[in-house]
C-alpha cells in the first residue's frame, strides 16, 4: 500500500460501506406469453379449449435498512482503513523524498571516489614512468621498479571498480526518478549545520512514536481489525428493513376468460433473526480476532524499529556535524602537509613516494569531508521523516544547498 491508486481504492471501501445503509431502489419488468389448453374441468367457470394471452408486469421496489449493526460497524472499519491509506500515502511521499536524496548523494559519493582514484592513478602513473626510466638506466633497484608497477596496477583496478560503482549508483537514481540523469550538482561549500532542537533524543523518539505517519497508519489498521471483530459478531444480531413496492400487472386473458389490469402497493417491515448458521459466524469472529492480534504485534515491532531509527538519525546528525568540522581541519592540515612534502622533495628531504602518499591522503580527507556532509543531510532528512514533519520545504532547502563549487 501507499501509492495514490491504492489510497484511492481504499477510500472507495468507505463509499461502499455507506452504500449498505442507504436505500436500495430497483425496477423490474416482465412480459410473459401464456398458452393454455384446458382439456377437461369440473369447474364450469373455466373456459374450454386452447387459449393464449400475454401478461405484462412492472414492479418498483424500495428497501431501506432500519437496523443492521454489521453495516454500521462496517462504516467505522472503512473510515479507519481510509485514514490509514491517507497516512500510508503521506509516509510513501516522505520515504520517496529520502530515497531520492540517498540515491542522489550516493552518485556524488561515487563520483568523489572516482575523482580520488583517478587523481591517485595519474600521480602513480607519473611515478611509474619516472621509476621505469631510472630502472632502464640502472639508477634504481628492481624492487623499487616492481613496487611502482604493483602500485599502479592496484590503483588501476580500484579505478575500474569505482567506475562500476558510479554507473550502478546512477542506475539506482534513474530507477527512482524514471529517467537517466547525466549531470549532478555538488553540495556547495557553505553548508548550514544545525543541531536538532530540542537537543534530547527521547523527545524526538516520543514525537516519532506519536506522529510518524507509517506507524499511525498501522494503528488505523489495528482499529479496522478491531471493528472487523465487531462486524463479524453482528452476524448473530437481528436486522430490520422497511420495504415498499408498487406493482402494475396487465393480463390480456385468464383461465376464466377476459383480462385485467391491477395495481398493487405494499409497505412492510421485515425482521430477520439469525438463529444458527453452522458455526460460521463464531469461526469468522475468531479469525478476525487472530488477525487483529497479528496486526497489533506488527504495530509493536514497527514502533520498536522506529525508536531505533529515530535515535540513530538524531545522533547521526550530531556526529555528522562533528565529523564535518573535524574533517574540514583535516583537509586543511593535509593540504599543508602536502605542500611541505613537495618542498621537501624538491630539496631532497622526501622521496616522490612520500609526495604521492600525501596527495592520496589529501584526496581521501576531501572525500571523507564530502561524505560527512552527505551524511548530515541524509540524517537530517531521516530525523524529520521519523517524526513525520518532512515536507516539500525541506526538499527545497536541500536543493538550495547544491552549488557549482566543491
């Protein structure tokens, strides 16, 4: 459940439930061609011989339920199902927003990893070319040559795997949005980092349990199951209908000869008292009770899972903020370290491998910094989704965080 079509179909159940307590009006018309052959009769009133005549009859009937407890309970059950369907649709929309964001930032993360791997491959390739030239001239050892060759092969393999990961991430995003996505805008450098308010995990967990739309939809399913038990029990109760009908009958001939035209009006109150139906009502009631217990267990399971997810999202936001701040300093420190090793390489203090390692460390620090920012956005969305407050405005806000610079 959860799509707009399924939600609309569930709302139709409410209209159907109301239909069971509203009047039923029907019309019927019958035309009969009668052929009779009176062979003998002791009644002198009857004619004799063969005769044929038509009979035309129209009936208009109206039935209005006065008391049918099962139908009245069915309306309450249908209302619960309709409310649950609306809540499921809300939950599905929020879940879609988060899935799109996760898929989007998964592509960015894969692209970042490919960028790091490609940069490392280029640097390692330059180092391999340098070592190869030295090895040909006998200026370096065989061990150093094969070490450079092995490092290049490893980086190339990593780059191929990263390209595959990027393609898969793009396909996952296309699967959700329904079209192929070529270019994605990265997250801008100035990203607002806001800690959850209130700064208390239990408050967020309580709010999630109270107002999460998916959990509330399950509660409505439990309520519908409870009403279903009452509806099945009502199979033992009497029901009362008021019925009215108008009948017009025209006969062109009869056994007595001649025809007639008769109009008849009837008004009656019908009471039906079920006495015994083979035990099916009791069995259906027990079935409904078992299904309700199963639904209540699902509600409890879903509530526990929601508490865990809310707690993880709450602490995930705080941890992501701390990681963003720490990794920002790490990027700055790695940049300074790289510059220092480049100066040391030019002066002979460091080898080219030390410079390559420093370049790799800087690229990894930048990648981890970007991942921490993606995690902050995803955790923020998940936290709002858990408490049921995720809206289009939040999606717009995330879209505004996308810029043209890393």
